[in-house]
C-alpha cells in the first residue's frame, strides 16, 4: 500500500508521522475534498504471529473506527473514513497539529507543566469524557500518549481502540485472552487490574494518573517493574502532589487525589461532577482575580474563544453489532464494479436534482452515525426514528437507489426487526435488496447482505421454507464471488444450518453446523465468538437428535471457551451454562442441574437484576428440575412466582410467560389437582392459538396437554375428540409444509 502512495484512489500518503509495533500513522491528503488528514494503517501480521493475535488486533482497530466515528465532540479526534485496501486496514482521521502530553513532558525534560496548563488540560479532558460517558463509551486506556494538545491550545482524546460500551463491560471484559485486561500499567484503575466491573469511573482514575504526572513530572506509582506498578495502584495510597511540587494548589491536589481513590465510589460521581468542581475552584487554582460581577460561575476556558463549529467530512460508518456488511457512506457515488463480469455497472438514471454540498452530506453522515450509536445502546425505537429521517433526506438529495440512501434504509429495517416489527422489516429489507441489485449488482456484498437479512426475518416469521430457498441462493452467490471460507460465506452457511433445524431436518443441520464450526475454527480460531456460536448450534442439533451426552460435552466446551475469551459474566457464557443445565436435566442428572441453575440465578440476579428475562429463564430451569426430583410443592411455588414476574415484565401472552403457566399446570397435575390443571392447560392453549395460530406446534402441544388432562379426569370422549382434532391439524400442517420444498 505504501508503494502506491494512494489509498482507494483518494488518500495520498505523504510522510510517516508516527510508528508503533503494530502500525503507522501517515500525514496524507484527501484528494476528493482537498484537505489534509492523518491515515492510520494496521500492518499485516507476519507468519510468526498467531492467527488469533492478528484477529484481536484487527478487531481492536475496527472497534476504534466504530467507536470514534460515532463521536462528534471538539475534545475527541474526528474519524472521517475507515476501510481495507490491499489487505491493510486503514483509518482516516483529522490531522492534529500539536503534541501528545507524553511528548510535552519529554520536551520539558520531564519537568511538570505550569499549573495553569495542567488545569486547562484537565477541564478540556473532563468535558470530552462527560460527552463520551453520556453515550455509554468508556475509553479504558487513557494516558498521556492518547491526549493531544494542539498548537492552538485545544485538547483532544485519541485512540479508542480498546474502548467498550459501558453497559457491556463485565468483570473480565477484554480483547485478549492473555491475562489482565488491556490497558497501560501506569494508568490502569484498581478495578481493571483486579478484573472488577469497569465503568466510567475507571476513566476518571486514569485521568487522575495523567494529571498527577503532568503536574509533578512523575506518575503516581513510578516503578521500573510493571507488577510493582499494578500492586501500587491496587494497594498503596499515592503520595500527595505537594510532596513533589510545593506550588500545587490545595484544591487541585484534593481533586486529583479524589480521582485516585481505590474504590470507584470514592471518586467524583462522573466527569460532569469533576468539571463542576474544577469550574467552582478554578480561579483559586490559577491565583486569578475574582470574576467580574455578573459573570457565570462556570466560565468557559480561554481556548473556546472564537471557536466555530466547523464541518465534518462524510464518514464510513460501521455497524456496532455483528454485521453482514459494511455500510459505506462515501458522499460520492461512483459506478461500482460487477464482481461477476469485472466491468462497471451502468449507473441507474435518476431525475436531475441539485447536487448536495459536502457539508450537507457530512451532516447526514453524522446523523447516521448517531443512529448507529443509539442502536448500540439498545435504544432501537429512537435509532429507527433517526434512520427514517436520514433515509428520507438522502433519498431526496441523492436518489432512492444511492448506496447511502440504501444504507439508511437497511438500518431502518434492522431497527424494525429489533423492535419486533418483523413484517415491516421484511418489506424494508426487500426494498433495499432490490435497490442494491439495481445499483450495485446482484452479487455485490451489500446486495447479498440485504438478501440474507431478508431470509433471517422470514425465519423469524416462521416462514422457514422461503428462508431456506433464499439462504441457498445467497450462499451460492457468496461461494462463487467470495470463496467457501470467507467469513460472510460461513455466516450464511451458519444461518442456513440454523434454519434447517427449524425445518426439522436435524441431521442436515447437524452436519452443516459441524462443517461450519470446523471452517470457522480454521479461519478465525477455535475461541473466536463466531466459531463458538456455531459450536453452540452443533450442540443444539445434537440435543434435538437425542444425543444429550455429546450435547452436554459440547456445551461445556463452549462455556469454558467463552469464559476464557469473553469473561465468565458475559451473556454468551451464561447462555452456554444454561444449556449445560438443560442437557444435565435431559440426562436425568437433575441434582447437578439444580446446583447449576441456583448458581446461574445468583449470577444473573447480580448482573442484571431479579426481574431480567434471563434471570427468570434460569429460575424456570431451576423449577423444572425441582419437579424432576419430585419436589412438586417447591416446583409449583417457583413456577407461580416466575409466571407472575413474566406477566409483569414480558406480558401475559409472551411465549416465555405461557411456558411458565404450563409448568404450573404440570405441577398441579403431579399433585393430583387435575381440575385446576385442566383450567390452566386450556388457558395456555387458547392463548397460543390466538397468538401463534391453530396449527402451530406449540398450540397443538397445548391441546394435547389438555386432552391428557381430560383423560385423567375420566372424560374420555372429550379427550378422544380433542386428540383427533390435533391429529387432523398436524396432518394439514405437514401437507402444507412440504409443498414447494
């Protein structure tokens, strides 16, 4: 890439301005917009590097792009674009003219900075952290080298490579499997070091370390040995700043030492609280005259004078959840290449319209990124509103088949799917797929992504035969254009295997899932999350085939691997533990299952609360195994409590609620209370027919339960009639299901 000096025909590399073990930063020019930028390149890993190590670095690099691209604040480095060129990942950022704080200390021969500069830096970083923390993003590697002071005095936070969404950080969250959580020892919080829960207050501790160092010339724990530094953070109170430098104001020393409290609760509540304290005492810090009468208490710092909003160029935004594509927000539509023929596709004709300005496109790109951020935080309704508005404006400015318009439409479909509006999502994805086929070609990766998402929603709607046909077509195209081992091809094969199991083709599902798991282990690594998802599906198929001993072994291996890679409290790890309990129960090992579910209920309650749906799912498993141990009074009490909670949390007709109500009926039956059981079975059957349809398998199973109950009550004629009705509905469903397959 460096030899060509030109990336994607747009970014011309001029000179290296930074170099590390894993990559380089170049001064460059964006020739499309005529502006100077910085381009960060991740060097390809050589054969001496472990494949999983390369995967970790690439994911860290992508995470920096995803996180930083969603942030729009004067105190955070602006990311303009992201992509891959000739096998090298690159990130295009604003070009910062200045020095990081580590360089400033070096140039000052490790002497501390003037107090006024330290306070100004602290104020600006606190403002930036308040912004990022409000959006649920924790930096997790704040240090002098990641804070830039520009020539005009502005301060910016850089390098969000190991940032995490605050709500997704568990006690062992990390991007590596090599020991302590990623970070830099001199600036790591005690909870990072100890594997505790990391939230925004960890960044405040790291900021305290940075301020201590630039104010005194030395970090709070200055040892050559990294382990001694970590132990210092964890166990040793820092020396007061004034032991190093007598002119440090008492108020400022107090704030820094508060930031360095060992327990998060001992630090300022958040960056806004820190900023208020600094603004309140700022005049005392700087030994300035009191503010003039009528001045606001929170005076703006000097560097904000004359500041304008400026403009952001359009950016390449990446989906924050597991994607099937990358939505390119180019701001300039060029004729794409047809991957089958190797020739350009003729651009679709569109009515003449005023050419939108780069500034207008940049605003839309920023709003698109904001929508992605809302989705990342689980605020899907709000994200949908943002994407619908952006899609409408892009369609007016660029046309209905412009890639950026379709990218917004795709996100609309995704938010509809996440909010339970599957029919609406299906229409949106079909519209996007058709538009992308016209604009980009039928085999373009983004066209295939929309087709695959269409298949996924069809499966969600129970239309598994249609989903199967579509998955088969997408898979053939992916294999032809990308190769059998491309991650997107393997994702499609995984989805096809999942859908096969829902069609009852269990042996086919098992074989395909096993093949995909082996391929993903070879391509991505044995402990990669995608590999483990497919191994989880292998275990599911084994269970459906009645091979519960093999399923148990596979689920246990997945749970252990997820614990190593993701942390013991990660939702995926806990999900695998739940399935271990299912397998134990199926094997008649209910004592072990009961112990497992009790432990799982404790962990789920601690992490998510007693009313969380997954906590209730674990409690349901606990109740089922109480019944298997013939402890029916306890089982019935547990089922009633879980059912009542599920009614409140999920609704009376939610499938999980109905499962709990059925468990009440089971308990009543085993206790000989068949009349009461019949009432509950009939209510569950009616609800399932109302929600799922007369011939849905769950509705039919409930009517079978009801017929069995009638038998127990001696009402044999009614029971036989109901059994016949269920058999007829099953036969009708089976005949309809085989048509066209």
